[in-house]
C-alpha cells in the first residue's frame, strides 16, 4: 500500500507539471521550471502562474474533495454506489450558484457565484445534518438526499425556463456543465478554507468508518457514537463538496469511481481509502482537463461532460458487478 500511495503522489505531481507544459502552445520543461521559480520570460510566467497552474490546481482540488467525500459517504452508508451527490449537497450548492446567475448577483462581484454555491451547500448540509441528529436510519438520510436533489433540480430548471435573457440562460447551462477554465489563484484561495475544513473533518472521523464496517450495532457496541459519526461525515462532505462546486460547477461520478478503484488496495477499509481516493480523483480530473484542453474541437469541451462520459459507464459497471456478486 505504501508503494501504491507513493506512486499516486508522484503521478499527481507529474500530472500537475504536465498540465503546465501542455496547452495550445506547448512549453519546454526548462521554461516551465524557470517560470515556477519566478524567473524566465514574463510571458511564460503569465501563462504558467496565472493560467495553467491555477487551472490544474483547481482540477486537482475539486477531484480531491469529491474523491474523499465519496469514500467517506460510501463508508458511512456502506454502499459503493454512494457519492457526493447522494445527500443532495452538491445539488443544493449548484442551486445557490444558479440563483446568483439568475438574479444577477454574479455580475456584481467575482465572489458572488462561489459564495452562493457555498451558501447552498451550507443549506443542504444543515438540513441533512439535522436529519442525521434526529434519525438512526441511513435509508432516511438517503431519501432526504434524493428529495433535496429533486427539489434543487426542479428549482434550477424553473430558473432556466424563466431566464430573463439568453445570456443568463447560457451562463447557467455552462455552470451546470462543470469546468475549471479561467480559474485563478484567488478562486482557489476562496474555496481553500472550506475544502481544508471539510477534508480535516473527514480525516478526523476516519476511525469511525472502520468501526462501521462491522455494522451499526457492533460499532455502537464498541463505543462509536453513531449520530456524532454521521454528523461529522455529513458536515465534512458538505464543506468539501460545496467548495468543489464553487470552484468547478457540477462534476459527476469521479467521487464514486475513484474510491471503488482504491478500495481493493486498502483491504476494503473505508478509513484507509480516504487519502488515496482523494489523490486518485484529483489525478483523474487533472488528466481529464489536460485532455479537454488538447482535444481538437471547435470549442473547448466542459470538464463535467467528459467526466460524465467516462464515469457513467464505470458507474454502470460497478452497479452490475455489485449485483452479480450479491447474486
């Protein structure tokens, strides 16, 4: 496992460096290294430090947030098909951002839309956290998440249907497709506190996830406070997912697929899968974003679209494999 973990770290570093090298105009490694060291040509520094590196870091941060959240939720719900969207938090975050676009708040400040996404995530997290305190049923949490997702989807569709002009409609659709294009270090700085707090809570609660593999009754018997554990995972996943949506919009499936790939490497221990899942999901999104930038299309494809095209078949395969194992 240590070798695989080290290999993941090296692969992530290599992918981030490759993201600085590759683009519409490829750059040599010497020019990129000089730019990263704050030397070299001014144009190179501008391209690397203000365009390519922030974009790559944003893709990695989003993937890490979704991967860790997915691993934690799969451990909490004891279901490999669970993901960051299962509790409706990402849908509520998207609703907040869409609302900022619909009412014109996004035009007032560059921070308005990510702030609205975080507020939407907080609202969704608060509702699910309240449910986690009042119920002992995991099924109830899932049903509440389905209800929140349905409500958020209906509200977003309503706003698109009533969009005041084609430009607002296009902005809402682009946000829902998911992308890290034009992300800056300032955007990362805004999302970083929520992302770090969410990941910190998930990591601090990881031992309880190992206990839950024994079943809720056995976990309670060894001293685990089930409600506190649920609350910690819900809040941690909510903060991390909200930060991811604030950075990139809707990115699906990577939070489900990455933990599933990692799980056999850690003997199916959800506690040990958190960090590897975060690294692998971050790596996947960085590589996917490199592919998006290099595709010879008339207009750049959205990262969320590519993630769904790759992740949806993987999700179906996971579901079919899970059914065949149980049968």
